[in-house]
């Protein structure tokens, strides 16, 4: 049985001495490393941020690791190896969603947009997959929840102002541009989770170099996760204008938004470091299991009923 290729990183992320399909050196900081326990209010410099963030995992890391663990079991594992494999499988089942979202800097939990929403049969078109227009509706609903959740979970002191952002009463938000990149067609039945994140930090001192230095608009990134495929089905980009309906024109982002968006952006960065570190921990654990089972000289596949397969 031919060995299954391992997860591959971009060549720029691999050290020269490293072979393809393996965990890159430095991509897996130790547990409880200071990279993963930074202060909630601390602002890191751009250079230190780049050094502390592990590389992004491949898009299909969940299904790939599941298949690789299965192959290790096929070649036979002792009791300790079975326990380790079970921990990996359990982690993939329970953590795939927050880790997939978090590895891109998207916050779940109380900051979520849509969580576990059913894909209904009527959302499919004549081609038998979810019609493209529905992804824009998913993003719209998730964005409204994302904004209003600030009032509930993060800033109850400005509950009224956060809620009014989604109304034409005073200062509100208007969509200027919405783009979507479709990754694969979803079909019924399925469930989706949809998350948003800020692309830039409006409270940063370097915000003058941002696309909207006057803070009259901001960019959001959005992902639609398919629960069946356990990966991203679509990515969206949103350009949103801060609009004063009383003056009928653009306006600067209110201070309460700037402050909380800045805090949220830093939370996104911390979650990215945490999630990517955890994913590479799982990859490293699977690689170790492979070296102990099929990826060694003399390994024999167990085909059941006392039979043996090919020797590697």
C-alpha cells in the first residue's frame, strides 16, 4: 500500500533542511509558550507578530489527519498508540470548527455570526447545489448578529448605539462592496457556521496607511463553514461605510466602535496564534504515530482475520 502524502506547506514556510509534507521547524511553539499567553491588552509590533504566528494549515487538514490516523490503525497500534490516536480523533471531532475558524483569525463563541444553521432543501438550484445568492444572505445575517452581539457580550454600556447601527435612525452601516469566492458547492442536507473578522485595526497608530484612514469605513472578511465537509465552503469580502442618516453622509467611526474594534482585532490575532499552534500540535502527534506504525522499515499492513498485507 503506497504511503499517503503528508500535509504540504508553501515552500516559503519550510526550512531548507526539511522534507515536504512535514511539520515546519518553528511552526509548533511549546505548550504554554509566551507566544500563546500574551496579555489581552498588549499590542505587538508587526515584526514580532509575524514571528509568533505559525503558518496557516492546509485547507483540508481535518479530513487529511482523519485519513492518516486511520492508516496508522490499519497497520496496527499498541494500547498506548490507540489511546493517542483516540485523542486526536476526539480533538478533530470536537475542535475542528473553532480551530478552522480561529486559524484564520475568526472568533467564535459569543462573537459568532451564525452557528449550526441548517441548509434547507429550497436553497438548492436546478444544478442540485446551494444557489450562489444564498451565501450573500448567510453573510448578511451573520454580519447583523456579529454587530449586535457586541451590545450583548462586549459593550452593554453602548447597547443602544450598537443596536442602532443596523437601523436608519442615526449612525449606521451601509454595504459598499460585497465579493464572494466559492470554494466548493454545498448540498442539502448540511449545516453551516458563518464568522466575520476585522481586516485591520482601526485603533492602531498605523491606521493612516489603511484603506480608510479617516475611519469612515472598514473591511470585514467572512467565512462560511460546511459542517459536512468540515472546511470552508466560501470566503467573502465586505467593504462597509459608516453613515450618518441624520446628515445623509459618511461620518467617522464613533469612539466606542474604534475602541472595541481595536480590542477585537487583538483578540483575533491571539486566537489565530492559539488555533494554529493547536493544529500543528495535532499534526505533529499524527506524524509521530506514522513513524511508529506504517512509516518505518518492516511495517506490515493488518488486513484483518489474521492476514497480513504488504510490507512497506
